[in-house]
C-alpha cells in the first residue's frame, strides 16, 4: 500500500483565515510529510536514513509534477509508482473501475477526475529515492502548486501533445521561475489525434520564453506511437507488454528517422551552446560533443534554470515514462545542489 500524505485541509472547510494560515504553514506541513514518509521507509528498512544525503551511493530527488488541468499529471504519477514497484496495478484516474488513481484519495477527485489537493509520496528508481508531489492543475487550486514549488528541488512540467502550452501552463511556469525551480518538460498524449511535439516545443520557446530543446524524438505519432529515440545515444526504446513494462532497446534507430534525429540533435547542441560555454567552444570548433559532454552540460544548465530538456511519450498508453525517470535522475538536482531561501520571521 502506497503511503500518502495530504498537504493541506479540505478546501470546503477553510475560511479566509484558514487559507492564510495554510499558505503560511507550507514548509512545516511538507516537512512533516517528509517525516511521515521517512518513518514509513525506516520501518521496512531499519538503520537507513531515508531523507539524508549522507550515503554517497544513494541519490535523492524532490520533484513536483505540474501542468494545466487534464494534461496527465496524475496519470503520469500512477505510471511512475507502477514502474518503480510502489503499486502492483494501474487504475484509471476517473475511477471507472471503482478504485481510481492512487494519488486521488478523495471521493470527489475520483468522481470528477481532477486533483484537488496536493499529495506526496515516494518511490525508488535505480539507486535513487524520489519524493514526489502531485499537484492540481485547476486554477481554483493553484495555491496548492504554489505551496509545493516553494519547497521542491525540481519539477516536471507536463504538456499536452495536442494543445501545447495552455493558460495554467503559463501560471505554473511563472511559479517555477519565481522559486527558481529547475525543470524538465514531458510532452504527453502523443497517441492522440493531432499530436505535434514540435509545435509544443515552439510554444515553450515563444510563449514561456524557455531555452527548450528535445532530448528525444517520438517513434510514430497518434495511433502509431510506439516509443522514442534518445538523441544523445541514438538508441531507440519500444514499450511493449500490456502495461509498457517490457522496454525493448534498439541499438540503432529506425532508418527513416536518421535524418530527423540528426536535425534535432544539431538543434539540441545549438540551444545548449547558447547557454553553456564548454559546449559553445566545442560547437565553434566544429567538433561533435560526446554523450558525457552533452549530459554534463544539460545537467549544469538545467540546474541553473538556463535550459529545459524535453522528453516525450504517452503516460496513458504507458510509453516514455521510464526514460523520463532516467532524465529526472540525470538532470534534476540533489537537495544539496539547490539553494533554498526562507523568511526569518524573528528578524
């Protein structure tokens, strides 16, 4: 059973004073959530400090998943919990099977198919522990996103592959910039008719003014979407099995995608060169940067909030989630790498 902690009280039970108090208590409430999660983990793993970075062999990520309403945040979180072994089965967000998504514990959330309150949980992927806060997308509950982003070290900005940047995407972007939250982007719903990831990346650059570039290209779109190609390694990933748990690695990408991959890889290097001096020097010397150089530069500039790597897939169709988790580990910061500021109310 996944351990959940609800951040905040029921919106219906809060007056104006209650909302002010809840906003002022953000850090304390999320810290308490961390203690609950830590105690739960330590119960099954005695002697291990879950929230500590003292173990050099263990990485930690504190991330939030944010987006416009109905972009697939909770669906993505459900798949993350499944692939990391925190839950044994996948359930529909709207609760049509009578169970509902794990992160939507309120009956109203399951009935309406939306997230009302932020929910925190944790999972383990490879050698890293990941603390996750799933946030609402509706404008009426945007304070939940604000409270979460104040205490997070990184974020996943989810975008619809058809609609692109929407109104609440703009709000979430402003909140992430306000608190200097590094983020990776995930273009979701590429299985839907009319999906166009290149339009979405254009929206990121033009509407959100982000230095964004794809680190993947999709293998097929709409009904033919079956996987992704990694632009750094040139490998393809196909997601087979009923729930996408069987990942087939292609050492070489499909021949018909080579030209597009070369074009988008050059675009990635050019965007990185605009932000990173080391890549700029390699680019000006007309040399091809190594995979290690590219990964290191993406990580440096993502943590500095100068670059946004873009991942692709379809959470509902169970495609692209595992490489996104790898990206969270590769490009988002450790807690000790993120500078956090708080108001000292005693001074």
